[in-house]
C-alpha cells in the first residue's frame, strides 16, 4: 500500500518528457519527508529507466547475461542508483556477478607499477615526455608572452642572480667569441660587435623559475631568428644546442628559437650584461622557464640530433626538456 | 521424503537482494582519481617547498613549513615528474567521469543543487552530533551531494589553475579570470586544501558505512541496499 505514491510518479511521464519529469520529482522530496518512513526508497535514476538510452547501455554492459528474466520480476520493479533493476540472486550468481565486475576494474592495478622501483623511473620519464610532447604541440609560434611597462619592471638589484656552479666563470670579455657550428652556411667565430650590429630589441618580460617565483626584467639583444638567418642556419633543423663557458649546456626546440621574443641578450636594464647575469651573451626567452636561459654562451650548434641525453644540464638531472611557458 | 523436501526448501529461497550501484566506468574513474589525487597532493607539496610563498618575487619568508616526510618525489625535479605524469590520469579520470554522468543522466542524483542546501545541516548534525537521521528518499543525501560535487569543483579549479601555472604564455587568457598569473598559485593551493578536507571525511564515512558499501565501489553490486528496506 505504502508503495503506491512513488510508483505512481513513475508511471506519469509521457515517454519524451522524461527530463521534465525527473526535475519535478526532484522538487518533491520535501513533501515526502512527511510520508510514513516505511515508504520504499528508490534511486532517482530509476525514473530514467524508460529512456531508451539507459536501456541500451544496460544491455551492452550485460551482454553475456540477459538482465531481466532469471527471476519472476517483483510486483513493482525497483532500480539501483545506476538505473539497473534490483535483483534477487543466489549466492553463486552473486559470486559470479561480483567476479565479472571485479575483472572490469582490474586494469586499475596497472598503477601499481609506479610502486616498483625498477619501473617507476622509466614510467615517470614517459609521463614527462608525454607532457613535453603536449607542450610542444600547444606552443604557439606567434603567440607572444606578455610584455610590461617600465614601472612594472623589478629594480635591477632585485633581479636574482642564479647560477649552478660559480657566479662568475671569469669570462675573458676582451677575447670572447661565439663559436657557431652545425647546419649553418657560415660557421666560425663571431664577435659580440657582429651580433650587436643586427637590429636590437628591448623588451620587459617575465622571467619564471621552475621553483615557482618570477621577476619582470628589462632585456636587450638580438633576435635569435635574425642571427640564425645571418649565419645561414638551416631553419628547418630541430634544435639549437648551446654550450656555456661555465660548462652549463642547453638545447632548445627550433620553434622557440625562432619565436620573435627569443633573444641573444647582451643588455639588461640598458647596460651591458654584468658578469653575474651571463656576460657577455645569454639566451632570453619569455616563453621558457629560467633553467633554459643559458648564460655565458660559448658555442651554439644547429642540429637535428641532440648530443647525448637531453642535452640540458638540469634536464639530465630530471627536469623536463621542453620547459615551456 | 520429508528430508529431501526440507533440503530443496532450504536451498531454493536463499536469495540475496543486490543493486547495481556503480557502473564500471565510474569505479575505474574513482580508483584512478583516488590514486592520482594522493600523488598530486604529495608531489604538489614537494613542489611548493621549493618556493613556499605566494609572492611574485623571491620569498621574503616561508608561508608554511611543510614536512618533507609527507611529500613525494624527493626533490623538486622528482616531484614535478610525478605531478606531470599523474596530472593526465587525474584530469583524464575526472573528464571520463563527468562525461559519463552527463550522458547517462546520472548527474541528477549527485549534483548538488540549490534545493539541497536546506538538507545539508540536518545531515551534518546527524553525522557529527548524533542527531536524528533525516529521512532521505534519494540515492545520495544532500551532504553527500555537496561533498561529491565539491570534489568535481576542486578538480576543475586545480586543473584550470594548474594549466595557468604550467603554460602561462599559451593560456594567458585563462589567467585573467582568476586574478592573474600569481593568483593561480593561490587558487591551486586552496583547491588542494579542499581535497585535503574532503578525503578524511570521505574515508570516515566509508568506514562507518561498512564493508558492503565499500565493496560496491569495487564490484558495483551492493548487497541488501539500505534504500530498499
């Protein structure tokens, strides 16, 4: 008897107004709170059972076992929260049902591979490579990093010195040249003046560290793309490798090298680069993290194959190679 | 004669009532995201230690001292490897779950709606202060809906703020609605706090509701479901 109020609301819907019906039901509960506690409770999804879609997904899930027919159906069909009819089964049937469903979630156990030391590192490397692949695919060749007004630039004294070995590798600034190698028409030694002879770009951009801090600085230099064109580099090559006086090393994807905001930077805050910031020449790319911004440049190489490992000092310790922003 | 009759009689009626509560896609998504959220929180805390502050520039002082023992990855680079690997599992399982709920229409039973607001306090009072259990005639009570819906909310906030921190140049337009690049770090941290608040409550509730409830998240079938009594 007390079963009646709920099923009655089930039978109401014109088949196509299923949605409207369930939202109607949803407003009802406050009324039913006063109903006697003996009222049987249904998963609200039971309302959706008449929908053809729900029925389809049911049958595909239970392809091996016809769902409805094994027991004489109860007087009132009842549904669990997943829109499946409630069943009365023998312990054996229940065991089989549970076992089959258990097998379906078994693939989750694969995550346990991350707990096995031998597999962990290779798996994490694959994860990192996948993220790098996605980052490379997302990189917009013409999407510029935000630039800032002079008033937003951090004072020079607040721009941190970051180095991995020594703050000043004692570069002989008088005799310094940039060695150019690889897939270029005019390899050789280039003086700073030759680089400075190319159009100069000054930009206020954000320098973001992988640690999580960032600082807005003022940078001046030559577009890397201009210099690469000047030396007749193969712009279809995949990488630019960089070796530094302090034995730091890096490699950058060509898309980023050719980005209009990627600089061979020889000035900060309108002054020649000081020794702590990588004098006389460094990379400055507002589309990359700080560890990609190689300082104290010594040799650049246009290449299609990276020279060993990921060819990046921090990348070879475990940071991601792309390091893009 | 009497003996055989007895045997058949005692065998035949032994039937168990079972309801299918969690389809396999939901269960897979649940367990994948359970592992992933654990990895994301612990590795995320290790990443935070590298710069334990929300300021734009160098930290003037540490915001909070997080013990390394509860973190994953060992060092910043290691933690980033975990974070950048499991973010795909975390987001992937969340997306699969949400799509599934939308396609099947099951979202109606778990999505917290304005009409559920008034039911939250009676339910909380019942759980935390041993008040009378309010009558519930839906698969999930208002407090459950609030908890489950909030995890989706925290997940979406984590994902969007994470994207802004990970690729602020490519997704500059996403940073704007959250108050800018620096705010992404704060919202990301707060979303993590949301998960940290949810998980113990969830685990306690699971423990209180016993084995058959827990088991239904493994095989999908729940024995003698309480809403059919």
